[in-house]
C-alpha cells in the first residue's frame, strides 16, 4: 500500500500546474513568468557548493507511527543549513506578504473559511523573503526551485491558522529575482 501511495504521489507531481488551478482565480489572478533563478526547465544538476538538496520525501519518517509525523534525522541535520528544494507554489486566494508556501504537489489554499480544512500535504513548507516583508509574490505555476537556509520547527503562516513543519529563508539571488518580479507585477497592475 505504501508503494502505491508513493507512486500515486509521484504521478500527481507530474500533472502540469495550470491543471491544478485551472480557472486562475487566485490572489493575483494572473500567471507570471517564472524567473530563471527559480525555473525548473530541465533536469537539475548538483546543487551549488555549500547547498544540500532536500526532497519533500526526506522530511518525515515513513510509515507514520504512533507518535504521528516525526521529522527524519536528515531533516534535523539540515536545520540551519543552506538547502535547495523543488516544488510548487501553493496558490492562495489571499497571498501573504513576505512569504509563500511550497508544496510537493500542485495545490491551492482557500483562505476565507477553509484554512483548517485545506488538503495541503504535511510536508508543505513556508518560504520567506527576508528583505521583502511587505512584498506579495505573484502566482508562479509549474515546478520552481528555491535555495535558502532551512529552519526546522513549527512555523505559523502569517494571517492564517496554518502551521508548517519547516521554513526556508531565501538566499539573496533567489529573493532578488522574486522582488523584481513582484515590482514588475505591481507596475503592470497600476498601469491598468
């Protein structure tokens, strides 16, 4: 059964993100071109020196035991270290300034009255922009990669009742690309 569940999760990860949220009715309502610093257009090579690859499957011990979800030793050893992780930006009705959520599967999150009933995977992490606390990152569809410092431990998503088991504070290069993208999206919106 566990193999079937993991195989199904792998197949679902291959579904193109636009199908995950076909109507585009998210907080920023328009798909934005993914910056090169985050785009996953081909098989990724080894991460840069000093960066460790983290996979969502490495986050929790399997099978889940009587104590519930437990972080793996690998996740604990990466706490405070630079990691690269590939996933999908969670599409939110009401984006949270200065951060977004990254999931192993295409997902959307209702914010009005559904925050406690979302179907977000337990391994969803929070991605924080340390120099952009007021920045709304436009919706990015498809696989993206983020690089930054991993912080293990329950972190609440601002303005919601969601809690993630880990967060990544973005590296400067990745954050600059997102801040530039957010400025461009804000300028286009203002020009309308």
